[in-house]
C-alpha cells in the first residue's frame, strides 16, 4: 500500500486529501480543509497552517505529498506571493517528516483525470465526485487535493478505481467541523 497526501495550497483554505492505494485500487482515508483566520497576521496564519498540517501528517504518515505546483497569477502578484508563503510552509512540514514532495502543475492533473489540460474546476469536481464518491457539493479545494493524490498514486501504478469492499467511501453530507480549524469530509 502507498499513501499519498494531496495538498491544494492556500492561505485562507488549504485543501487536503489522504488516499492509500495498491494493485486493487485506492481508498480515501481522510479529506478536508485547513482554515486560517483572516483577522490574524501573516506569521500567525502560517504558524496555524503548519500546526494543522502537522496534525494531519502525524495522523497519516505518507509515502508522498503531492502538491499543486505554482503557476502565474497574471494580474494578481500579491496572490502569488501569499501562495508562495503558504506553499513554503507546506513543503517545510513535509521535509521535517522526510516525506517526499511531488509537485504537479494543474494542467497535468487535469489532463490525467479529464483528458484535457484546459478542463474547468467543475469538470475536475465532477470527476473526483464520481471516482471517490464524495458527498456533494464538495469544496473545490478538497476536489483539487483529492485529484492531486489520485494522480500521484496513479503515477506509482495504482489504478484509478475504488478498492473492492470499500463501498462508496464517505457517507453523504456536508463538511463537518472537527477539532480546531480543520474541516473534514464525513466518512
């Protein structure tokens, strides 16, 4: 079994998904959003992101962390800088646990799951909902994190099918709050 942690980086909301897989397919183990409070300063928000991601990594030791690669933000350089800060904290958390990081450009993930590097967010969400049987509506941050983990596992030879006996994965419902600033998809 290979375990992958998919991360859709963000300062306000970072999507994450933990999937394990082998020759028989994959299993969704956990997914959700790590939140930071807009009222807090940048340093506090980055510390909160690190703390919450460390909790996920401690609960689910991973063979790899698959992180969305940086891309150009065009008219919004401030967004790119903030994303760089958040992404740096995410990479630090992985490195401190000796977890290999696999950066994937958004277009590569879209191409692998939908067949087009130009696929829309809605197309990715629908494909993820279909493959993993996530409750609807699913956050685009969670869908992106699941997509990243799926592609990471696929590149290691795991077929993109749910493992036998795993049913429909999470039960239907919306995100439910759990300890602190982490919102998890119900399972």
